[in-house]
C-alpha cells in the first residue's frame, strides 16, 4: 500500500478512525445517538473517496461523503433533543437529513458490495412507504412519512439500531485487532505453525492449508480474504507437489470458508449473534467451538480419502520452517491472543475492552522484527498499513451493517417480519424439519447475493422466530442460520471462495465446486446435526454430553466423507454412507426417545 495516493492523509484518517473507536470503548457510556452516527461519519471517506477511480466517481464520492458526514454530525450534536421527538421528524429540513442518511447508507453499500443488498433495502423502503396499498395479509396499516423516516434515522430503530451498535462497540474493535495482527508477522506465524504440525504428513500441503486457514480465518472472518492470503502460499505449494488443481483449489476454498465459523471471532457474526440472542460472547464461543472443529476434521478426513486415490506428498524437510522460526513467529499471534483470552476469561473484562487492550500489545509487536529484533522504521511502516487496513475493513463491515439495519428497521415498523415468519410455518405445515429446509434454501439464495453477515441477519430476523416457535433452542436456531448463510461460498451457482481459488490455479470452477462440496460436506450436515443433537453446542454447560455428541457426529461425518471421496467397492460405499447418516441423525433420535 506504499503507492496509495495521498497515503499520509489516509494514515491520519486511519489513526482517527482507530483512535475514535478505542475512545468509545474506554470512555464508557456514550449515548447511542452520538456514538453510532460518529461511527458512520468515520467510515464514509473509506467508502466513497478511497476506492473512487475516475473524475465522476471522485466528485460524487466527495459530495456524498460530505453530505453524509454533515448529516451524521447533525444527529450526534442534536442527540439529546432528538430523543424527545420519539422518532417523529418535525420539519422539512429534518426530513431532508433523513433522506440523505438513508441514501448515503444504501449507496455506500452499493459501492462496497454491489447492488443486491441495496436493492433489498430499497424494496423494503418502498414497502414501508406504499405497502398499505397492497391487498391481503401482506399489506400494512401505513405509517406517516415523518414517523417512518424518523424511526429509521433519529431513533434507535433503523440506522442507529442494535446492529449498528454491535458494529461500533465490538466489531470495529476486533477488526482493528485483526488488522494489527495481520500487519505484522502473525500471518507467517500461522503458516509456520501449520507447516510444523502437518507439513510432513501424507497430503501435508493440503493439511497445512486447512490448519493455516482455520487459524488465519479466526481473525480475518472473510472467506475471500482467507483464500487470497493463505492461498497465495498454499496453492502454489500444492500444485508444485503435483496435487490435482481441482483438489488444491477446493481445499483452499473449503478451509477458508471455515474461518467464519471458527471462534474466537467468526467474522462479525459472533458479535451480531450476541446482540440478537442476548447470549454472552464467551458462551457463543464455547457453543461454536465443537461444530467448527468437526467441520475442519471432516475436511481433514476428506484429504486422507483423496490420498487413497492419488499420491499427495507432504513437504520435504528443507521446505519446513525451523523450530526457532516456528516459536518466534508463533509468538506474534500467541501473545496478543493470550492477552485477549486471559482478560476475557480470567479477568472478566468485556470482549471489546479486552480486545482494545490487546490492540496495544499487537501494535507493540509491529516494531519487533522476527530476524533483526527492534526496528522502529519497519514498525512505523507496518503500523501505517495497520491503520489504513483498519479503516478499510471497518468501512466494509460497517456499510453492510448499516444497510442491513434499514431492512431490519422496516421489518419491525411494518410487521412484515412476523408475516413472513407465519408464511414459513404454514408452508412447512407447522413442522420443524420442513421449516429448517425452507430456511436453509432461503439462506442459500440470499447468501448468493449478499455477504454472510447480512444474509444471516436478514434470514434470522425472518425465519428465527418461526424456528424458535417450533421448539428450537434460540442459540441453535441462530447457529443453524449462520452456518447456512455460508453455503454460497462453495455451492454453485454463486460460490465466491471457489471462484477466487479456481482463478488462482487456472482451473475450471465447476470442477473445483464439485470437489469443494464433497470436501465441505460438514457445512451441509453439521447444522442439521446441531438440531438433532443440541448437546453438541453445550460444551460450557454440560461438557460430558457435548463431547459424546462430538465423538458420535465426528465418526458419522468421517464415514460420510470417506464414502463420498475414498476409493472403495460400491457396496462398502453404501454401507459407510448409511452408517454415517445413522450416527448423525438416527442415534440422537433413539437417545431422545
């Protein structure tokens, strides 16, 4: 990023963005109508100005960023007075500000991730404004314009709702933490540790990809970023060792997709889940751990099954890092992570406060070079990169959450969410498993068009109450929807992680997708296993039953993975598949009976 135009300006803005979000954590209770508009104001330059290429995009970007920042600051400065308006706009000027805020939020999401999510938001706004003219049960009673727009822009029911609060108070801090880790040697530490642990095994290059992607993905939370970063090392290594290109790309795509379900961070999903469920962050981490390990374990078994069909060599001794290199580089992520987890679990700090303190540890590590020791000049360069990356990543996630907040706000104002929930229940005949399948299909379709976090938020807002009403535990329902929001990363026709990995090895993406779906069978089955065996997510409350469920589901997944991929007699394949399905779904039913 040294060639970034206006780099000093963006470093300064990055420092302001990071400093402001840290200040919001350390300062205590800042009113929501102050903190959340400030958050939006800080991310707008990263959304509209930095990526702009060409005269018109730059001019329009500057105008939109300026208008949006002015509107956000107006809300923050008048927060106390606006609270007494109870979400009702009192003048044409306030209506104009509301329109600017909504337009900037929607256009910002369009510039960052394309049209699909903004089109959903525009459709929701249109429904809120004119849905009273629809006949039948999907019409609504109508809301006065000043009240409708006001609820979305000057109250805590739309742009400044609880989702944006998660983005401000938690997601941004962990994004900063991840950016500071990635700017240093933590990424190399992940790779060295994975190489030392698995590089010598059969299929070692593929297993290094699995381990490094699990480690790196736990802080990046993005399948695409994971493929691009770890794949830049693992994909050439696998192809150089003679692995089939379709296998190499599939392994990287599947392993990288798992980063979003791997604690402690899980992208932004874990923190959004905290807000939507009321379950503490530590409990969500504990609930998500065993299913995530099952997912990566199934990929590992799948690689072994491929090794039964074709030779998959490991790395030579000369290609693996020395023990010293492993220990030294591993410290770059182990120490900040250790501080983070100690402060959360031992000291009892909130996740955001612990992460804010861990940011300073990660920042100090930037000034220590693995080979030469203290290096102020190189550390300053890495710090600058961390500041710029923090601003960019906060803007990416923040723009998605702000746009999704409009959708959630309209669902609440109009009651459409309740109506859609009733449609799911009636369409499934009031039965849980058909409702789960309808929800999974909705997650797949929505996930094709919008990022995982947005797909999860919208799907769970509509389908979550239906599933919970049918007797599903709320946390199981949320994890089920969150996992299935990931389906589109490896499932055609839109499979982003597959597209990137296939392009990097120059292989047909359909071949890669077919292999990825076989390797990633856990993504399709583990959410169903969580429903069949709720004990699987109960590690914190009941470790014994959770570990027994973990062992049983692991055996079932292993059998199914080998049946899908391994070389064997068709009869044995059928027996293995039936045994695996029985372990996953039949035995839990017997146990419950």
